[in-house]
């Protein structure tokens, strides 16, 4: 047996190291003497079997590489669930300066006829084949189309239950319209998850996400609604930070806890940087911010916010194998006009539609360059299971094309070890508590 090619080894004191298998996200602390035994094949059989199960040792490096090469084709072959992001409208009752595109997000709504085509596609192409279904209703602000949510969800739920299949849906919402009454009604139709954005404490948030009407505090409205629905749905709170304001975000967590939105009532907190765009339509439609995961300040910001979030007892996303939805046959984005895409960030951009609800999908994977990461440089990189070519949209923003990978190696060099150690430390603290 050999050490996996997808392994990071980090010093842990003078006599020990951490072994982190990026394929399985397994971490093991061993002495340097044990590491030498591993490298020379001198471990007892039982220990070798354990390390192989964790992805640290492999029998055949060629088979390991082949597994990664075939990861998405196998996922597509074995997949039992259909997932779609459904863009109900391009309208919003907020006017966020970093994402509002004048003239784009006003007045464009999915029609009942397009909704009928969506339901028909879900029934014909997925439910009829025994696929479970999950939908993410997106906008704009999806709750501006609440009647359409009820229509689509009600029909898909009934069709799923007739076949003995599960159905659920999520809302990606600004939270201003998410009253308890609305959440109770939608839960009966399959609402499970709610993702809401709060861009920092009250003053910071209201500056970033003001009401389009220009009056009132969207922060106060959102927090009131979250308190009312937290016992009904799985709640994820997110926020968009920039270089100037990220250090203010921990105050948001303290404020949420002070009003009863404690870690036991919030499933996860996930802060993300504002990302740059090149103008024109798209979701999200950002004007400023990062255009690369490797910007120098970003690693410090993410590690700072992650530590502050964990210290308060909230859950955060764990490091782990990543796979963009563009690689998955059963993951789609349906725009309000019925056009079908593979990534929300490319919605409305010319040349990136892969079909429509009326005529179906004609994409063979080339539009989004699915196999861009299948080259020696990537296959030899220990971070491949955490990256798989990075973000096609950020590559497009920088270069105007997606002809190559968006390499995350410098970013992962700067953050992955620290994230793993953060998680270990906080697990140990919880165990002692």
C-alpha cells in the first residue's frame, strides 16, 4: 500500500504530524516514527486497513486517480434525486448596491404557462423515472411570486406522493416577506430549508441591503421574521462581506443570540465575500468585490469569520470534497423565461443556456467545459477533491471565457490546514464542556 496522492501532511508539534486525506476528509494524528513505518510499509495489517478505509493509504494509485476521473459520471449514473434552482422572477423589494443591476431586476416574472412547463418536465423526465425531487426557489425575491410557489410545489408534491417519492423545497430569500403565516402555509407544501442573507449587524446590513422604497429597516424586519419561523424550518443565515466590513460581522452573531436566534435554532452560518462580475444579466449580479479566491486579504477574512462563528457555537460549512453543479446531469437552473442553465451565475448570459422547458436539454457538457480539470496538473494536485477546477464563473469574470481552471491551490494552501485545526479544537472544547 502507498500513501494517497490526495493527502496533506502537516507538522503537529515536534514529534507528530497530521495526515489529512482530501478525498475522505479524514484526519489522523500520528507520530513521525509511525509516518516512517507507513511510508516503508511496516505497519501492522489492522492499522493499514484502517488507514486505507480513511483514504490515507491506497492499494493502487492508478485506481485512485481513475476513481476521481469517474466521480461525476458515477454520480450521474447512480443519482436518485433531481434538483433544480427555479428563478421565479428578477424583481426585488431591496436595492442592494453590490448586486442591483438597473433595468434587469424589474418586472420579469415566470408566467403560469412557464410554470406548467416546469411541472410537466419534472413529472415526465424525473418523477416518472423514480427520482426524488428538491427545488430551490430563487429570485430576485422568490416570495414576490408566492402564489406561483404554491402552484408549483403543490402539484409536484401531489405527483411525488402518488409515486411514493419524496419532495421538498427551499427558499433563497431576503427574508423580509417570510412571515410565520407564510412559512406555515408553505411547510404544508414541502418547505424545508430557508437561506436568508444578513449583511452584518443592523447598521451595516441596512446600508448594504436597504428597502427599495427607501424607508424602514430591512434588518429589523428580517430578524423579526426569523424569530417567528426558526421552529418551523431549517434555517441557514448567510452574509456578504467585503474587505472593509468583514470584521463587523461577529457583532451580527452576538445580536442574533441576544434575540433568541441561538445556535440550536440556526442550522448553519455561512459568510461569503462579495464577488465581482462583468455586468449584464446573471445570478448573482455583482458589480464589485473579489474576482479570485486567491486575493490576499480573503483567506484572513474567512478564517477570522469562521473562528468567530465557531466560538459562538454556530455550525459552519466543513472542508470537504466539492463538486460544481455543472458536473451533475440531475442538477439544473430554470430561468423565469423557461431557459435552462447549469449554473445560477450564468443565467441570462448569451451562449450559456443548455435548452429550455419546451424543447428539453441539448447540452453535452461542452458549454461549461465540464472536463476542464481532467489534466495532469490537476490530477496530480492533492487539493483536486476540494476543487475540481474551481469556479467557472470567476474564471469567466477574469478572462471572458472558461477555457481553463480557476485554480484554488494558493487559497487552500492558506486556509485548509487552519480550517481543519479550527474544527479539531472546537470539537475538543465541546467534548470537555
